[in-house]
C-alpha cells in the first residue's frame, strides 16, 4: 500500500498545524503586547502575566498531553484501517481530562497567592498575578476540551479544522483584549490586566463551542460518553501518565527559569517573559512539522510501513531545520522592533536585547528536538520521552543554570541552560529512531 509523504501532503498537514500552533501562545503573547503598553504599572503587569503564564502553561502541558495520546491511538487505527473500532475512545478520554481540569481549578483557586509566592512574586506583581489567575483559570476546562478535540482531528489526519478553531479564538482574543484592557470611553471602563484575563476566558469558551460543533458536523466520532470503557483506555492513561511525568520535568525547567528571572528583579522577569513567549511561539511554529510527524508516524507505524517512516523522518529534519534557520534570520532582521512590540520600558528592552540572540540561535536546534518529539509521540513511545526529559532536565538543564548563575550571568544563564537542554533532548531521539527503524526497514 502506498502512503503519501510528499512535500505537498506534509505541508497540507503541517501548515494548518503551524497556524494552530502559533495561535495557542498568541493568546498569552497578545495579553503581553496589549498590557505592556498601558500607562499604569506596565512592567509589573507584564511580570504578572509571565508568572501566571508559566504556571498555566505547566497545567495545560501536563493535562493537554491527552491530545498526543488520542492522536497517537486514533492515527494507528487509521493506519491499520480499523477506525470503527475506536469511535468511543475520544469521548471517554475527553470526559476524563475535563473532570481532572475542574478538580485542578477547584483546588488551585483558593491558593493562588501561595502558588505565585512560590514563583518568587511579591508586592504589586503578586497582587496582579493573583487577580489575573483567578479569572484566567476558569478558561482551563474549555482549553483542555478543545485540546482533546484537536487530538481527535489529528488522529483522523485532519489539521484544517483545528486551524479554523484557533484562528477564530485568536481573533476574538485580540479584539476583546483591546476593548477590555483599554476600554471604550463612555461605554466600557479600562480593566487593564483583568480585562486581558476576561478576554482569554471568553475566547477559550468560544473555541470549545466551535470544537464541539465541528466534531459533530464533520466527523463520525461521537462525543457522547458511553460505558464500558474502551479496551485502549488503559494504554491511553499509561501514555498520558508517562507524558504527565515528562511534562513535570519540562515544567521544572520552566519553573527554574521563571523563578530565577523573578529573583533578578522586575525588569529581568519582564524581559524573560517576552523572550519566553517568543521562544514558545517559535516552538509552536516548528510544531507544525512536529504535528505532521506525529500524525503520519502513527499512521505509518499502524500500517507497518517502516521504509516510508524512515523517509518521513529524513524529510522532516530537512524541512524543520530550514524553517528554524528562516525564523532565526527574520528575528535578527527585526531584532529591535520585536522588543518594542511588547513594551516601551527602556530598562526592560535593554535587558531583553542582551539575550534575545541566544533564543534566535536556538531555533534550528529546537526544530530537530520538537519534530522527533512529535514522531515519538505519534508512535506511542511516551515512556522513552519521559525518561529522556527526566535525565536531561536533571543532569543538563539544572546544573548548567546553576553554574552560569554562579558566574552572575543572569538571563544569559537561563537561556544557555535552555540551549544545552534542547540539544540534549534532540540528539538521542534521532539516534534511537534511526537505529530502530533502519533495521525494520531493511526487513520490510
């Protein structure tokens, strides 16, 4: 059986996934850009959004791994031409994850102050962080519902509808940010950082509703919860638990970065927040090809098409690395204007510009790590991904950060640690993939 992995087909999957990926961090980045230009306490507001964003990203990445679990299982069944056998799984997986998100909401809400004190926030920054979080957290269940629907669509080899959902959500968020943060004279008073939080929650709710409608109208997959649980639910839960542990390791790195930057001072956490959001946006752009790898690798593994799987891996390295180089070049060409998009505060900009070049140099190497990360998820290799991230965070990221921090490198220390961490994550994935599947391809 022939499997299409042409440049045209890969991009048919990757480009909508790329747009979807950019839209996800754009929700937080829009909050930053809009709030960073208010007249009152802009630096403290940026810092608060960065701290809350780090915590919410941790939650979303931990619980949002359902997307990879659902996508992996569904795509493998598509490859094996047994889609009818999997129709009840997405609804069951979605209910499990949304219930978990509600539990997190209920338990974290009363302890918002303590959570952000743990991130070294204090004074005005802590107050803003608590206010912002106590609104933003209500969008969490809607976000996880949407992510689960994305996973179903991706398993069905469809990245178009997630793109539509993401674009609508992003446009709604931008419009509401402008209206609610700055206000409309005579109609809506300026709500500043709280307005940004309300804009995000409303956008997340709208995205969840559109997700439900498109899944109902455009697929044969039902979101009606039915018992008994599907036979694949234990494998799904195992995948998610492995990714849960893995994401805790990932967010340990993010926690250390945010905590150290906060400890350096308000201009440092503000500059780090801008850099982190740009780095995450770059990661989500590359994630377009990572998603294509995720979708196609699961399908090809299900079909036992190992030669085509090896060819896919080779092509995605080329496409992703090239994209990373292009992003780095664009970043260097627009170096100063990019910073001014987020703030006009001179101290924050000066601090940001000193280390932004490291983030740009990282982009091609991020592409290798993220693309193979996506392929391993598609093939269900969650245990290996878990172990790799635990090891690289513990013996590469943290020691590197501590060493360069001891030299008083400040933001340099954080971004050098991330750079080393990315390289340590990417190379083993490429080596293990080629060792395993080159052998299988020869025997196919």
